[in-house]
């Protein structure tokens, strides 16, 4: 009978609730994890989203330097410009994916 006051003073979740919560979290993690190849693909996609604008800027800069020579280097300027555009592109894409991952748990509580 001395156990009854201790149990009534508890304010946290019961053991069964804790086990249920952990099991649900593990099941959700198994469903949502795509694996190592998915992660590598994402890194590749981010890399290409930076590399392509950088190389396009450099190529356009080389063409401009050959056809319109002047005191400034179009190659260097457009290389930096392409790099900036590529970094912004990757940043927006990662932010969108992170928001989608953050908003995903709300969809599970239907």
C-alpha cells in the first residue's frame, strides 16, 4: 500500500507510453530512411548544382575574353558570378529539402 502514493505523484509518461513512443519513432525512421545511396545522390546533386553554373560562367568568360579583349578579365568575373549563383542554387535547394523533412512529421498525425 505504500506504493500507491509514489505512483500517484508521478507526472511523467508511463513505461508503456515510453516504449510505444520509441517504437513509433523507430518505425518512422525505418520508413523514411532511403539509405547511403540516397545521401550520396543528394551530395552529387548539390555538387552539380554548384559546378554547372561555375563552368558555364567560366566558358562564357573565356569566349568574351577571346572576342572582346579588354583591361578586365571576363573569365574571372563570370567564374565568380557562376560560383555565387551555384551556391545560392544549392542553398535554396537544401533549405527546401530541410523544410520538407521538418514538415513531414506533421503529415503523420492525420
